[in-house]
């Protein structure tokens, strides 16, 4: 009987395990994760889980894993991959053989050099992190957030809902500088300011000191930010150490081909830990930290572990909920030559990004609730179709994107 092992019990690894069964695999499946929880979804950690203090939103309960005959090893760590012997070594000395191995090791928060995380300095990646952070987010408390990306901003919105005051410190000139147009970033910044969040952009940290009862950030311009908690959200680093120690190729993540195969034909990798070439953008090698990408690659990896030769071709997609606003982005806007704005009412709008040949390569939208969701989804399909839409038609609010897709 064949044995498949999946290292990393997050969204990607769990989806891959169920997809293997869905595709008819009858051998053994072992899913290994270092956390003590069953696999759960991470997006709620900065939103619902933080506000409500809810239990993790599980991908599946224990009964479903048992029914699917998936062995889940929680609270266990893989220390080594023996590629010659085709086995993985666990922290307790157990050796698990594999015929095919999937690495879905994810990513971890980027550490702030020289700063030890402790009672009043934290990062948000796990459910346990969220629970520790939430304990500080009470009426009258003050939280400092270092980093103006999605996680930092979502955390700021959640902290305000719980009554905590917030100072957000960003070293770059504006918020959301990675992949979000400035027009949308300005709206996000204005909304946070209206909710009482103090935003300090272009602010460099000179020193951080944890004291009894508070943590103090000394900025290079002389300002001091004193808070009951500091949350560091300055990006994520792919967990590639296991792969690198095994001699697999690493390039801003575990390097895989379009079929998610590593430099070892019996080892695949998927999710936040991987970098892969995307044909839609000229075989540019990218790495995505995205809930949907983790799902899609988990399912694709399962198919290819069973002998399919399917390339990853999905359009990158991101979203963020803050207060009553939803921000959605489809595609990659880097290299855009023209941007077309489409106003949709209620303060909502979408920016369509075209390359020098007039091909739609990305769409970025923001608005209350789900006002932009449908058109972003249609824009995603136009991007996948390598469409060259008329800019004037894109800008017209009365244009139905579905007709453009049909054409």
C-alpha cells in the first residue's frame, strides 16, 4: 500500500489530504502539524477570532478525518527528510516512510532583529497568538502595531471594535505599499483615522524597550510610543529550512515548477512556503500568502501526487475586511502602463490595470460590504482570458463585465 505524507497541517495541507481521498487514493495519508489544534483557517485570526475570542474555525472536525482515514499528528515536528530512504524523521525519533511527500510548511511572521517577543511584544500567526493578543485589547488599553499591511490594519480594526486605542507605525511613506494602489490605500488610511487609529507613516523605530506594565517604541525622530502591547506585523518568511536541509532548491520559498514539483520528483510543495512560475505573467516566479492560493495549490498538489500533470494557472486573488469595507484584488498590477477607474456608487470603485499592450493584468476594488465582489470576480476571469478590453468600456459604470467576458 502506498504511503503519502503531508508536512504542515494548515489550510493547504488539510485540503490536499481530503483532495487525495476525493481523487480516489486508497493508500495511507499522514498529516503532520506542529500546532496542537486540528488544521484551521487563519484569516479569521485578525478578525472574528480576535473580536469574539472564538475557537479556531476548523477545516474539518476529528470525525471527518477519521471517516476519510487521514491520520493527523498534531503537536509534532518533522526534523529531517531522508530523501534516499524516502522517510521523514519526527522529533520523537519516529521515522515515517513515504512514496510521495508534500511540503505545506507555510510561513512565519518576520522577526524584528534584536527584539525578543514576550508578554508585551507579540506577532500574529496562530490561534494561540490571537488569544494572547486579545487579552490586551480591552477598553482603555493602548496597542501599538508595527507594520501597515493587511494583518496590521485588520488587527487595528479589531482592536478598535474592542475599545482599545491604537497607534499604527509604518516605516514606508504610506500604508499597503505592497500590491495595493495608493488611491485605495488612502481610503483605508482615512477610514482608520476616522475610527480613531493614530497612523504614523515614514516612522522608523530606533529602539524598543519592554518595561513592567508597558512597552515603549522610540522613533528615530524622537517621538515615544508607549503601549500596553506591541504587535509586530512586518511581513512573513517562508518556512524553507526543512527543504533546504534536504538539498531541495529554494528561491524565495521552496522552488517548484508549475506542477508544484520540487527538485526531487517524489516531493511536492504548496501554499505559502512555495515560489512558482506563473505563465499568465511571463513565467514570473512568485510567492503568495493567500487563503485561496493555499486551497487551490493543496488540491492541485493532490492531483499531481496521483500522476496528473496539471499546471497552476489560477489568477492571484487577495481580500481584506476592515470595519464595513472590503478590499479585493485580482491579478498582479506590477508593470501596469494604464489604470482605468470605474465608479460603482456608495463610494465603491474598481481600478483596472492594463499593460503596455492593453491587456488586463489586474483589478483592485474597495467598497462597503460586497459591492465590488461580483465585478472583481468577473475581472479575474477576464484576466485569465488575457482580455484586451476597451478602456472606455471598462470605465463606464453601465458596462456589464459579463458581456465583455462573453465577447
